[in-house]
């Protein structure tokens, strides 16, 4: 299979498999949306992200458990927010055979992550594989699975060089509710000029290691990174790597207000070395309600 050169933003994944694994957790949240039509009250969305299906970072058993759990929720829509593979895109073909078992009333929509653009042929291969199992891929695209009163905006990955929210968001009526899918939560800062009733992201894996009462390991490293000369960063384990993942580790997992917008960051399913500690893989179940 032909391969192109690496993206300038990509880093070569650690080949080591995780040594700490935790069971799947289902996170449930209710999101209030102004002007939500009464016909959409109670609609349920399931989010999955960061599968990293490569034979090392996500087991078939966990994937099957997650799909079963999603189907049990009887969602109205399933959304996938990127990083289906790690580097080599070819495992997406087997992954697609699993993902075609996801059930919902309005199908499955997806955006791509930075790892889905790792090689020059990655985006095309992953897009076609997922489209073959009826997953709609959004790349700076608007879709309307719930009808015209609740658009779903899917953005290109921030690191792709094609992230372009303005033409999409400015064509929407400001009074119209909308949900935005964007792999990297750093984009929440760039989306503040526009109405975003709910942004769904992944990318961070929740930091993977969370220390009780202290927080995620990358957040704990932030003061050290800011107060250490850059020349020394390569000699401090994980310091540079964490800083390259996102700028806003304060949004590394869970629910946040960013200006007037709402952001939710799923911890993902795939797990990098050394593993997960107090940061289990996640399936998110979101219920939409009117903001009264």
C-alpha cells in the first residue's frame, strides 16, 4: 500500500501497549438548548470518539461492549468524533464491520481526527470505509438528521489546515440551534464568535492518568511547562508531548462553558501507553431539552 509523508503536525505513536486498563463508563448529561423546538425535546445522542483501532489500543471485546451499550440506549443519533485509527489506516476496514452494528433512529454521522489524516491516503480510505457502512462523514459540512430546525455542523480537523467554520456558521440563522462536531477541543476558543449550542469533541483521552484531588497528569504539568525554559522541555518526560496535544488542558474532559457556548469532551475508547488511571473509556449519552 502506497504511503505518503507524515503530516507536519503528526507525531509517531508510542508502540508500547497500555498496561493499565479500566472498564467502560457511560456518562449521561442533559443539555439545555435555547429555541429548541418542542418536537426535539428529549432527543438522545450517543457520542463515541478516539477508538485508535490498531490492534494495540482498543480490544474487540471493549468495542463490542460499547456498541452493545450504545444500542441499548436506543439513541436518536450516534456521533463519532474522530481518530478511528492511529497511523496505518487499513484497520478501518475491520473497524467498519463493527461500527455498522450501531443502531439509531437517524443514523450515524462522523468527523475525522488528526490521526485519520496521518498519511496522504488516510482520509480517503477512512472516509470510504465508513461511508460503505452508511456512516455520513462531515468535513466542513452541515447535515440535518433531525430536520431543518437543528443542523449538525461537522468541521475539518484543526491540524489538517482545512478547518473552516466561518462559511458554515455564518450561513445559519443566528436564532437557529446547532450542534458542532469538532475533534480537537481547542477549536472551542476559535468558535466563540458564533453560536454553538453544543460542541462535541475528543482528542485528549481525558488525560488518561488522573490523580485523586489533583487532576489529570497533563494539567498538573502545565505550571512546570510554563515555568521551564523550552530548551529543557525535551528532557522532561511527557512535558512536550502533552503540550502538543492541546493548548487548553482545562477543557481536557467533561462539560465546560466556553464563553456563551457549551463544550463536552469525551475521554475516548482507545488507550495509549502507559494506560488509564481514574480516567476510564467513555460512551456519552446526551439528552437535549429546551432551555426554559
